[in-house]
């Protein structure tokens, strides 16, 4: 089931779902449409506050023994401004340079988005039960002579709980440690600009639900979490501002 609306105002009743698996728009990287409600296009402080509001709604609709899985990426302060990737020969040559919102972080420093959101959600009462490193197994395309740092091949997945007792089926874990290794989803023609990996959704769903239970994604995009949940015999519920065929562009 797909719903359309603002993830800060989820149209579901209290304690309705067993599991939430989602990946919000990454801070200040691109626009997915023209709605003023879109998260991630303002300042870093606004982004963190918006994710806190989403977290509050997730807390409301999640059952007390449920789990919240949150995939987050980071952004470098000043990224996309005078970055070498936009120069001749760079991976983004000819693309419009997006206008990054104010970060309050020195240029060239990482904004530490996953860490800031982790602390904010913890302050709001969430239990951070695991901080998982998603090893994508390949580097993001970059010119290292321009970025002058090790390349990027990982992201963060937070496992959050409302209380100390929650459902967790450890026997089905594909990776028993806190490093999960699988490739990112390959974008298909006419697909969502940042497709959510089927494998990520599958791992989170199978370790925290059984057949017949409801799984929710408040940033559903093309509906990967919903499709995977339903294929696994769960009830899939997605929410997004846009239909996934809505035009998507770099910020600019």
C-alpha cells in the first residue's frame, strides 16, 4: 500500500506497524521534486530537526516491541560548490552545481550527519541498539586527486528500539557482526534517482518481523521496502511526497 504525504505527519494510527525501514533524502545533495515540504534542501540544523520530527512520528506508529532501521549518508561541507568534480574532466562536468544549505561546519569537513541524528534521536528517547556499517564493496566514483582523501564505500544503518524488550530474530542474520556487506542497488531506467537496495530492506525486515506483520517506510521512493515486505509475506506500507516517476534533479 502506498500513501502520499509528509513524513512528519504520518497518516497511520498509533502502534500500527512492527518494523520501520527507511532511508531519508540525504542532506543537501539533490531535489526529488518541487514541494516546499521536501526534507534535506535547507540548513543542516533544519535537516536534523526534520529527521527528529519524523522519528517522533515513527515512535508513535511503531509497536512497543518493534524496531526502526534508519539508513543515513553523510555530506561534506561546501560539497558541490567549487568542487573539482565539476571542473573539466570531473565526474560531474557539465552538471549544475547545487546550492548547499548552511552547515555551520568548516568547508571540506564532513557534516557528521549520522552522528548528529544519532545523538538527536537518543536525546528524544530512542535506544540506539546498533550502529551498522554498510560496506558497499565498491568505491563511489570520484577523482581522488580532487577530493584528497580515501574514497567512499560505506554508509551507516542505525538500529533503534523504543524499549529494552523488542522482537529480534538473530538466527536469520546474514552477517552476525555490525558490518553488512552487499552492493548498492543499480539504478534502472525510469527508476528512482537513489534506489533503495532490496537486500538492505530484506535483512532488516526478516530479523525484526514474521509473516503477517506490518512494515512501514516513510520515505518510500519507488517502493522497494513495500515490495520486499510483501514478497516476504508481510504487510508493506509506504509513504512519500511524490510518485517515484516525479522528475528528480540536482539541487540548483
